[in-house]
C-alpha cells in the first residue's frame, strides 16, 4: 500500500501536497483521505487507518479530527 501511496503522491496533480509534506507542515488526515478517495488509481481504496500507518512509517506529520463533547461512561 505504501508503494501505491507514494506513486500517487508523485503525480503532477499532487505537487502542492508533495511540497507541503516536504516542508514538514502537518496534513489533516481527513482532507488527505478524501482527496485520495477521488483518485482513479488503487490509492482510492486505502482505508484511513492504513493511511495513518503509512504516514507514520514515512515520518509524515498529520493531524486527526477532534471530537468535542462528552462521551458516555462505560459500564
């Protein structure tokens, strides 16, 4: 999956994203996953959890969405 992601990332359409990653700016994982899901390559089927693992292995800083509010206590 990492090879598929890297091949997709190096496409000319993703120059802005690639430069953002090279400049060590955090990337919102939701935004990245949504962008990948619109691709017409195999990258569109990579689950968000696998994407997080790929980014982590590559040393890419990413941000996860925050959940606000209270959660119910488990019994």
